[in-house]
C-alpha cells in the first residue's frame, strides 16, 4: 500500500472483526486514518461502514482486533471514552433535541457550568455563535432546533462535534440533507479543519463528492476491506467497480421514444406559505403517459411539498390537477390513490413503511380494496399477488410475512414501490427513490422505473443527484424556491444548465462558493 | 449482505426459534401455570360451577379489553370505559325502572326490552364518538379526551338517579320490558349468555383484526400514522370507529353487570379501565401502538380474572391481591421488552 506517501497514520484499526449474533459484520478489517487528511470510507449498504465507524467512536466494541491511536494500543469502551481521546462523530441520523435551542444542543451533556451546577448560558450562546459563524450558518444560537430546516440541523450536529475539539472527526453522510450551498460551506469547513490537523473519516454515497474532497479512500464490501488507495490515483468508475465487485455498472439511459396522451396535467398549483409567499408557487406542467419527468432542485425548492399537494394532502393548496383527463384536485388522499395517483415518499422509514407490519401487509396497505369481498379480505388472492410482486421486483426477503425491519434499505424501498404499484397507478410520484440505498439497488430501481414507463405509466421523479436525473429522465423540470425555473428535453439538458436554473430563485447569495 | 447469515449454526437458530415461540405463548403458559397452581391449592377450583363463575367474571373485563385493544393498537388509550359501564347500566336501569319521562307531554314512555338494550348500546357508542371527535377534530390527546369522558360519563350516571341505585330490574310483563335478568343469568345450551356474548364478540373482533381491511388499517394507524395517511388510509375515520367500538363494548359490559345484579348502581365500573388496559398489555398489546392481538387480550383478561378469583378462594387478603396483580402486570411488560430485543436481534440476523 501507499501509506508512506499519504502521510502519517494517527489511528489504525488492525484485523477488526465484529460478530453480531448470527452475522459477521466485519471480518479482519485493516483501516488506516491519516493525520490531517480526509479519509473516505465507501461501500454499499450493509458493507460494514457504519459498524466500523461505530467501533471507532466507541458505540460498539469489536469482537476481535486492535485499535492503535498515535502508536499506542487503546480500548475505546464508550462514546464518552472516544470523546476523551478526541474522536468525535457526526451521526447519520440527527441526534438533536428539537425542544431545546441550538446552543443547548451543542453543549448537551458537557454544559459549561459555574461550580458544576449553574449553567453558564451566556457563555454557551457566545461560543455557539462563534461556531455557527465559522460554519457560516446564518441562524441564531438561541433558535429552537425544531424550527430549523433539516440542512440547518445537520450544521448544528457538525457544530456539536467541533465544540469538543475532536482530533478525529467521523462524518457519516454529512451532506445527505444539505443544499449545494451548504455543502460548499461544509467543504470549506473541512479544509479548515484539515489545516488545523484534524483527521476526518468521511462516509458518503455521493461519489463525485468523495473524489473532490477525499485524500485517501478505503472500500468495504461484505464486511471486508477491499482496497485502500490514494484519491488522486483513482476515479469514480474505479470506486464503483470496487464497491459492487465483479458486476460491472453499465450506464443506464433511456431511448428517445414517442409518447402519446397525457397522464397528468397540473395548472397553477400553489401552496401558500405561513407568513406570506408560496411554498409551491404557481406551478403548471404536463406529464405524458410513459414519460419520466425528472424534477431537480435544491433542498427547500418545494418539490416534496408539490408532491404532497398533488396527492391532496394540503387543504389550503389551490390550482387544478387532471389525472388522465379527470379533475382530481379536491378529492382526499384515498380517492387520489384509487383514481391512479401513487406517491413514493422521500422518507422511507417515517412516511413509507409501517415497521410493525410484515412485508406483505406493508405492500398491500394502499390497495386492500382490491382484495375485498364485502367485508372480507381474500387471503389467498392477496398472498398470490404479493408473491408475484416480490418476484417482479426481485425483492430479497425471507418470506412475505417477514418483518419489514429485516430487509436491507434497497429492499425496503422496493416494498414501498410495490405498495404504489399495487394501486395500478397512472401517474407515479417518486420522491428521492434512490436516497440511502446502495449502487446495485439504485440500478434496479432505475430498471423498474424504465419498465413502468414502457407500460405507459407517467413518472414524476425527484432527485438531488444530477447524474441520476440526467441518465433516467425524458424531460427535466427544475424548481427553485417553489417556482419552475427551467424545463429541459433530455437532449438539451446539461449539468451546468440545471444547476444554474436550480439557483435562479435564490436571491444573490452573500457567501459565494469556493473554488 | 445476506450471504453472511448463511453460516449460522442450524442448532442455535432452532434454539432461538423455540425460545421465541415460548416467549410468544408466555401469557398462555402463565395462564396454565396459574390454573394449575390454584387447582392444587384450592380443591373446588377446577369444579364446573367455579369455572363458569370465573369465566363470567372474566367476560366483563374481556368485553372492555377487546374494545381497548383496538384503541391501543391505533396508538391511543380509552380511560372512559369504566365510567361508560356505569352510565350504560344506569341508562338501561332507568329506562326499565322508571321509563323515559317527558314532562312537556306529561307522559312516561316504557320501551320494549330490545329497544332498551339498543338505546344503551347507542349511548355507549356515542360516548366513544364524542371522545373520537375530540381526538380527531380538535386534536386533543387521547389520554385527556377520554379522561374528560371518564368524569362526564360518571357524572351523568350519578345524575340519572341522583346517586341512587335502580333496584329490582326484572321489568313488567304488562309494559313489555320483562326478561332483562336473562342477559346476566340465562343460558343457551347450558352455557351462560354472557359467555356466548364473549365468544361472539371475541371471534368478531379477531376476524376484523386479521381478515378485514379495517383491521389492517387499524394496525397501520398505530404503526406509523404518517405512512398510513400517505397510503390512503382514512385515519380519522379509523380512530372514530375504534373509540365508538370501545364505547359499545363498555355498554355491553354495563348491560351484563346490571342484568346479573338485577340492579344498576352509578358507581359500577370504577377502575375497570385500568383492568382493561392491564389485560390488553398482559396479552402483548404495545402501548406505543401497532402491536396486539384479540386472542392475546382475552388470555390476558383470563390471567387477571383467574388470578383474582383464585386468590379469593385461597383466602388471600385483598391488599396482597393488588400487590400480586401489580407484579404480574409489570413482569409481563418486562418480558415483552425482552422479546422485542430478541426479535430485533433476529431481524438484524436477517440482514
């Protein structure tokens, strides 16, 4: 390997093995963290990234293997222990208290006190303000966390890690909820941290981002370390091929096809925002049968809200929505579904699935009316239909009565897709369907989308990933601040044009991006 | 990802499965143990007569617990059931004993017995509907809405008779409302009517829970309300239905008690709501919503009922009875948590 060229190793994991009851999460993993560098860790979901970082952060203890910190063998027994040794972690799930304000969150469990009892509130706020300034956050340290957007909450989480002067900072998908502007700020912060000698372990599914920010890269697959390399020696296809193994990732793109008839027509759709203005600002477009219309935009562009309006979730929304020529706007959600509109929500766990129910129960939740005779559910018919759907989607599950939690992220997403398909949709609204699932599963989701479009279903598809939207869409609609700021045919779309349109609704930004 | 699970020793997996099965059947096993213990300690415990008496006791709690299970599965709670039991008894008792007096017309109407029962059931369901409306329309927390209903229904029950008991509810042939005691002490094919009602209600509720869209929707609302909304489940309607059903079940219990006693007392049913919740929880219903079965709840009601009656037969002081019941309920939840942990571990293995 190339250790000597990359620099000094601050933390080294040697032959780490972690066995959970019945499964080997990590097997003999060696992993080096270089001082003052961004050490990227990649792998598909379930490859063991989270387990490895949790071991480094003291959340889990390894079954076997050693951790060597600054040349000294250590045992990290708890998060607190890890923190004391200067290892901080920004978790993928936000660990914030919505009922407390920003400063209180930053100093939670290490409050600045006088005499160990009285919280020095003003000092906390002062220091929090300094941290937020460094992160160019632009919100008040005394703001309630519940009132912040997800992206802003992510910044609070980063501030929290910075507050305890970590030497090694683990960032698990820090950008998944950030807008492009916020990502730029984060990258600047990372550069700044590197300059101060902080070593960063960085996990992300966004490969372009990794290539840009990373110094060294380690690829995990099925609990084993596949390869460690210097970032400047490799490129995105290299990463993908190491991540997925032998199966080569082919570029998926759609053929130009003739489209006939409209699946969905939206006219002047608008959703008023509290305190004036519109979250969804007079949007009109048409979705043809068999068309995949990509919707691109930054966080807070109003894409998810538009979907919610289309489904009839917002009573205060106004406008007109025609589904296959029929005005459906005023009808409630269940009527929308029966008439052929289906939503695959952005947040699988919170909005897509009922954890207490089985795979089959989740899949058929929207379409039980199809399996009913009078008051009775026809068990056999339902079972057969679910079996067929599981096969169609090549869903990997131990059985249709398996608990939903036993499935991997990609397969859970397929359950949500299956639920939508069971309603025989004419228009399918997909909100970030590939978020948080691995490369292999992403490809499968795209295949499913293509297949559905070929059957004449109109698909409205939201994503924040440019490469994805360019590859799969027939047309691309760009939204910014609730308005449509661009509509491109696949032939005319360029990444630059999409990015420019996605920023069109924003006022001139105070902080221009670096580079 | 899934390949890593394949090398698990088969034996360990089997052990885990047996362990899980035992845990799932724990309430049933507890019931058998309790029965075995009492039949050993109290000689006439296993006699047919005693069994029938016990089941009749259990039935009252089971009515309430069945309604409560649906409410809890949606993630709610119904504290008003005990008061509705009292109110239902007083409504039925009042209609039988003194009729419906309409002073503006100067008449008193005596309804036929089936009408009296129907009116009582409707009153129960209406109480549930009021709670349901508060919860769905005015977004009052279920705990508060039904706590309010607890006081209102109890107050109403007391108001109906000014706190007095309606005695001797045998009715009058001439008025066409005789036969009320049959509900509590009659029998069909040698089996008491209240046990028949329990059987029918139990089978009906279990069927709804397992085999109808309504049942699925109830579970989905408690499991993840947001996902249920987005899946087209009419969440508010589902909640209305479960609170109304709970009120209806309470009214049934009130009718049966009044009929057994041939009298209606306004304080009937005090603290019954807690017994009903305990039965549901003992039966594996999760207070967080989304989990629970009717079968489990009925077994839970049996555990509580048998425990109470058995201890009475053994001459255990009522103070100790309360302590024992409390311990059993807490132990049930502790074991439940243990099972959850084991289950999530098994789920991890699946990944």
